[in-house]
């Protein structure tokens, strides 16, 4: 039952997101990036894990570039078959050599970083709620990955797709900070 509800919600949220005019998305994404960079958890982090955005997702490229400019260790996911992913340190975004589900990622020769050494993880979602739960693409990669972290998990969300409650399964993993263009919410998990 929840699987069908999530599938229908994913379709509706994708439509809602692409219906936002591109210039508005850019403006909103810029404010979300500004807020994310202002987080004490970001400023104090030495090792940051983040996703490489594609399509109509919140544009993470400015966040990735600033992380590298600040001399922090930037990790991106390298997805594996079977629904798992490894955080892999990258020093140049042009060095992403492989594509998994249309997402650029580090090549197989890049070295993985232990998840417990990540201070801050920025995770994607089609939508979030103020309880810290997210609706992802449905592969479960982040729900398998987040329990391995000892650092802070942050979600980036346009307020247009902030939901009262995201349908959830027992295996769904919450985040602890949510950043929208309007607010930063530290969530009680």
C-alpha cells in the first residue's frame, strides 16, 4: 500500500517540480545554497558528502564548488549494483568519469572514504517533511547509507515540495536538518 502511495506521489512531485519556471528554480536554489553554506555544521565540517544534481533537482554544483574552494574533502556517491553506494573523495568535478542512472560519479579507480569519517551529508529528495523524512527516487540507496554515518544529515528542499507528512516505511531514514529557501529547520528525530 505505501509503495503505491509513494509511486503516485513521486509522479506528482516530479510534475510539480518541472512546472516551476527555470528562473524561479535557479533563484530558489541559490537561496537554498546560501543557507546551506551558512550552517554551522557545514562550516565546521572537514569531510562533506553531497549528491551531484541532475535534471530539475536542486542545483548542488555551487555547493560542490564552494566545498572544494574551501579546501574541504568533498565526497560524491559511487553507486553499486544492489542498491548500495560508497562515498568517494573528489578534488575536481571534471574528473567524474562514469554515469549511473544518468548521474555523473567518480570512476572505479577513485578511493572510497569510510562513511563514519563524513562530518556532513547532504542528501537528495523529491520531497521532505518537517519530521525529517524524505521521499527519494525509490532505489533505497540513501536509506541503506544513512545509518552508516556518524555525521549530520541535511536535506535540501524547495518549499513548493515540503509536505505535511511523507509516507514512510520502517526502513526509511530521517535527516536532522532541513534547508529550504525560507528556513533552516533543525529537526527533532
